[in-house]
């Protein structure tokens, strides 16, 4: 059973987190807290350590859910234009 994500996934995860943070304005610490993972995870990845697949998935799944939630909020906030007959 695999417990570590594939190689280079740490770099991809860090890049994805950086993009997410810049898009949302959410801090890395807040992201990790909301994803339910240790607040030192990104620092450890930058230092060359790896994370488990479960930790990787928690972060990725939280970012996907948060993007979907924000998109849904934006859809609700936009007034719908009525078509004229």
C-alpha cells in the first residue's frame, strides 16, 4: 500500500498552493488549518520532506471544495438578466 505521493508531487503541491493562496487571499496557515493538516506541512515540503497521500489529498480536496464554494457564491451574487420577448 502506498503511503507517499508520487515523486515531484511535493513541488506540484507547493506550486498549486501558491496559486491558490494568490487567487483567494487565504494564508497558507489558514489553508492548512481548514484542510485539517499540520501547520508545518508546507515548510517541511520546502525543506525536502515528503507528506503522506492522505495529507496531500486533504490539501488538494480542500482547495477544490473551496474553489467550488467560491464559484457558487459568485454565481449567486450575480444578478440574472431576464430575456425580453
